[in-house]
């Protein structure tokens, strides 16, 4: 891995990060923390607090773990309202939470469909809507999409649909908030080397097929995704908004 970039403009900023317990979420959390950003890390995973306490115990300013079930929209709204009232201003919103469970599309019933949209799309809108009140006239929103939205892959019909929805939501929100100086972008990873991916879905043969399609013959790491997310949070990307940017080795 290359040395992560440093963005002094992010020092002292406040970020709201959902899905902070996942591999990509953790990488984003660490990278924002390295910039001096105060991170409120939302996740329903109860292990997040222990992870933060262990890893950042010696730091004078630590990320703040916040237990929150993003399926419960009223709870999500109340949580963000409380954070906003506490800090006064939320500068960054990173919507990273999601679930890519594989499903046979013929067995997907209404409850399973609604759950997939709830886990991957619905909270992205409501988290951003709730945070907007506290974002002032500048800031950035970064939504995590997926190449599954565009690669016509089987087994992920609900997930792919939700991630395609994030692309549309990103462009529409960018138009809504642009006059307030707020930028909204979507990061669209391809295959990322995470423990979950390689335990559940990725075999050596699968990885080989992915690499054959890529221009760059290596697998994307969570830190690669985090680098792009943090760049889009920084003032170095001040004229980028409404975009969906793939990070997939050129596939």
C-alpha cells in the first residue's frame, strides 16, 4: 500500500459514518481519524465500541461509536439529531453500510425484497436528509455503491437494484444541495479483498476471472476505497459532485 494522502482541510471536521464496523467502514474510519476528523461511527454491530476502545485508546480525540440500527428510520433520525445538537455542525456524511447477501431471485418474497432495500438504500436517503440540517453551506456526502449495480451479475438482484438506486440518488441529491455548497458523490468498488468476501463468495477461480477482466492485475483493498472516499471528502475535490466513480482496477 502507498502512503495515505494527508488533507489538512479535514482536521477538526465532524463526520458521520454509517457501516463503520465493516472492513471498508473501518478503513474509512482510520483514514478520517488520521486526518484529525472527529468521526461519529454508526453501526448496529456491538463489537464496534470494543474495536475503537482497543485501537484508539491512547489518542486524545477518539472516534465515537454509536449503536444504531439503520433499518429503524425513526431511531436513525433521532440519533443524527442528537449528534447534530451535540456538535453543532456535521461536515461530512459517509453512507457505507450495506449487505450483499446472495439470493435466488425466484425465492425472494416481499419481505426479503424490502429488507434488501432497507439494508442498502433507504437509510442512505434518510441519513443524508437528517444530517442536512446541520451541514451549513459547505460539506460533502459520499455514498458507497457497488459494481454489482452495472455488471449484470446473478444472485444479487435486490442488492444490485439498491446500489443502482444509490447512483440515481447521488445525482439527484447533488442537484438538491449544490447551491448550499454541498457535494454528493458515489464510490463504486469492484472486488475488494475483505474477510467476508473471501469467506463467503470469492474462490481462487472467481478471483482469477475478476483479474482477467481488470486492466490492473491486483485486487482492490479496503484502504484503496478509503483513499478515494477521503479525497472526495476533502477540498481537493471541490468541483466534483453528482458523480459515480468506479474503483475496480479498470474492469
